[in-house]
């Protein structure tokens, strides 16, 4: 792969617009771009929490708006004139089993996707990358998951993400809109959610606390956030056909037990756990990993960070913010 620094230098004097910039993925992309002197704009809601961007808050051109509002999105494009758009605004992963919540998310994400696509169609930026997810594969597909598999979304979140994906592909093929889609597996790293396994485990070990842990041997493909950011930005610069979809994962899979054991080894301390059962999760599979052959072929990309190194960096970050609290 070409040096990362050279890749990010291609964005200098360009304007990158990030939807969902206050979230884990959006904020990580923003900070990496700012490190290389790139002009960054981002959309937020009035209620958005900017804790992940506290250190760089004054360097970002924030726009408070409703992405469901067509006129507000169009005005945004006129003001910002983005060269690249990264659509990282994510639907809620919670309570989607309620029919009203599912209907709301389907309507909301569709409106947002169409509004963005229409503005991209009108203003012709260089490229938009849509942050999709691996939930669109469904549990009935076989791992490793490859981009040419039939999509069998069988969860509420999978259905929401699949509908977004279908809209992106429709505009790419019907109107030649320059959008590519990143099928993102389980991202982790600094500023990940405290509700997720890795941060929750680090916090528990630090505080001598106990957390419930399932003994079920379900697997996940964990990709370190720095690798994910590099993959997304490489997609921005690509000349791939519009509508191209690429997996972004580590190409390896781990159970929750294996992740916790690695964290324990790195921290030199055992975690207190209690065996528990959890409600079925749409990602629960005995095998769950990304096939990276296609992205390696068309973008010459592969993740650089092992799970050991990624967890070590995450632990170091958590220790630092705890010391500075």
C-alpha cells in the first residue's frame, strides 16, 4: 500500500463534509484529516454531544441542521461546496424491534439518504462514501462474507442498512452519482462506546468491577478504527465504478472470551466475570469475518493493526483520559 501520509496529503485544500461527525466513526475520520491540515465540515444536531471532538472543536466547520429537510441539505451543499462527502450518520441500534421505532428509522434514513444523493447529483462532488454495515449480510450467509454474496438481512438494523444501501446503489446506477459503499464490520478503538465489550472490559478491570459475559462462542470481526479510517479515505480517492461495495474488516474473527483474555493479558490483571445469557443479537454467528480479497485487489488496501496492537492502543488511550479526568 502507498504510504498513509501521501494518501492524506491528497485531501489538502479540499473540503470534506462528514455527516454524523460527532459519532465514533465520524469523529475519528475528522481528527485524522485535521492532523493532515484538511478542511473539515460536519453536520450535527442541536442535541449532539461533542465530547469526542473536544480537542479539535474549534477547527471544524459545524452545521446544525436536520438532514431530513431537503432545503436544509441543499443549503448546506451550497455553503460548503464539498469535494468529498462521508455519510457516517448512523441509525439507532436500539429498540428497533418495536414496529414504531423500525418504521421511524426506515423513514428517517431513507429521507436522509435521498436528500444527500439529490444534492450530490446536483453539485457533482468528487465522491461520497456511504458507511454501510455488515448486518446486511444476515445470519444465514456463510463466513467469510464476500461482496458477491446474496444479501439476506434478517434483523431490524440489517433491514434499515439494506434499504439505505439499495438507495445508494439505485442513484449510482440510474443517475451515475459518484457514491461507493463501505461494508463496515465491528470497529473499535479510542472513543468507542462505553456500552461495547472492549471499553466496558477495560473499565471493569481498571475499577475492579464485574461484568456479565456470555459463554456462547459467537464470533466478531474487529477492525481497529485507524485502519477503518484509512480504508474509507482510500475509497474517497478511488476511481472505482459508482455503486461499488467493499468490505472493511480485519479479516479475522474473535469471540468475546478471546477479546477479554487478550485485554487481561495486556493489562496484567484478570477481570471479574459472571456467566450470563443475553437476548439474541443480529450479529450472533459461530463464524463472522470479512473476506478482504476484493478490496485488496481493487484498492491495494489491507488493515495494518493486529488485534493485540489495537487493544493496546485502546487501553493506553483509556488510561490517559482516566488520568486526565
